[in-house]
């Protein structure tokens, strides 16, 4: 099905200009991928040696995920944005189907009390990662179709929540509170950029804050996390254990770090050192300087993604613009929550750090999103992305402008 969507010509990879990509965006994402591979190799070595007898076990698996991710990036880069727009409703149905399947015993796989994965023989798929992107694609199409209604009427504002609230409910049943917050935050940002009035947007923010308060009160473990993160040392061997160990890692790193591979906290002191808390190991080994460089890379790729959306909007490719904005806000949400958890600014939450954390679904989806953003940038810059456009060699006569 995917291969049927791919047009052999033109695309950012196959054109009269040769490879015609946003190399700045690509370089930033590749730098994060490379840094993630290095840090996962370092952070997982002790755990892998004990669990499998091979300290490079997780590194080899991560390399496989990187290869799949690169393939996913190439595929999405070659599919016209108009095709994604046509498939928006189908993707939404697929997202609901995946989130229902993961809750069915025997299909969904439970890890640490959460049913977030569909297990296969050699790998697991996390439906929430796929669902977040599918929701962005569907909502981008909705904002284009109902632009006037969204901007001028209450009904146009509330209709998306008929879809978003049931999906949020399915995510909370796993439970995956972090993914719910990221998805709803990205959707809210897209609605605001789509032209929702300030009064209606403010009301939505108030309702969202109220909903978060109710959800926190509804589950004792959420309240415990909320209380503990303000003073993790009060229960450093209980509910505050992960955060205190993460903070120790930051303290040991100082300015320049203890050196790559020399982390002490990864030696079974810090749980999930190569997944949710890989940034803490990075801070211990590379110090404040390495941490700030990593944050700078994150800022660069997310700001670049927002600019890609702005360029698409200026080219009057509104669906592509909304989709770029939504993907950027998904990354921003995960960056802020994961790093906030690592440094103790937010309650502990199981949310991966895009490009850096170990996890096949997260990495592959991140790479696919890079492909979408590169395609959006190419279409907005060349104006050659429409399937209705007839191509000939004159379309490729002018040299590409990379002066953005």
C-alpha cells in the first residue's frame, strides 16, 4: 500500500537537481541520531551485559531501529503531501484501531503495569507513538476543510474534541498520561494557529488544566509523583528514587562530565538509564557543556520545523503548514517533558526523549516525521509538490535556493 503511494519522480531525492533537501534540518536530526546511538551504547552497557551477556546488545538492536527509521524517512519523503491529506480519515480510524488492540489481553503486552505495546516475536510496537502523528495529520486536514468554521463558530472549535477526547481516554486506559498530554497539547497549538479566537482558546486551556487536576486526583500514584517531585529527598528510597538518582548524575557531571562511558549511575543505580533517563547519563558523562549542546540541537530542529511550517503557509500550502506545526509541537512537548523530568522540574513520567532514548517505535516515528518535514520543505520551496502539476525538464532548470 505504501509503495503504491510513492511516485518515482519527482521527489526531494530524485529530481533534475539531484538530491534537493533541507540539509540544515537533516544535519541537525542526524547529529541527534548519532548522539543517541553513542549514549545508548554507553548507558545500556551494564544492563545489557547482565541481561544478555553482551554489553553491546542494546546498541545492535538500536542500529536495527536506526536502519528501519532511515527507510521510513526515505519512504515518507517520497510520498506527496496531498496523498497524506487524502488519507487523513483512514489514518484516524487506524489510530483508534491500534489503541483498542493494545488494550486487548493477549495482543497488548504489559510492562511495569502499563499496556502500551503490541508484541511481536523480535520487537514491540507502541501504538501511542503512531496515533499521535496520525491525529496531527487528520487535524491538519480538518483545519483546512473547516477553516472558516473553526475561526468563527463554537461548533467548529468543539468538533475536533469529539475525536480527541475518546482517543485521550484510550491512552489513559493504558495508562499513558504523558502521551495524552503531548497529543492534546499539540492539538491545542494547532487549533490556535488555525485561527481559534483567544477567548475560546483561553477557555480550552482552563478546561485542560481542570482536567489534568481531576486526573491527578483520580489516581493515588499520580498524586504521589506530584508531591514527591517537589522534594524527592523526603522519600529518596521510595517514590523519589528515580529523581534523586538522576539529580546525583547531574551533580557528578559538573561542567565537563566524568567522561564518556564512565557513568556510575548507569550501573543499576538509575532505573531506565537508556530509555527515559538517558539525558541524566548524558549529563553525568558529558557535563553541563554537553547537556547544553544537546538542548541546543533540540531547539534547532524544533525551531527549524516551525519555520518549515511557516514557509509552507507563505506558499499557501496550508495542510502542509499545519502538519509541520503539529509535528514540531509533538517534538517540543516530548523534549520539554522528558528533560523537565530528568532535572526535577516535572513529576516523573515515562516519556522517551526523541532521537536519543532507546525504543524502536519512538525512533522510527521520529525518523518518519523528519521525512515528512523534508518533503514539506521541498514542496513549499519548489512549488512542485502538487499531484495535479505536470512536470517537465523546465521545472528543474533553476538552481535550488537554500538561502533560508
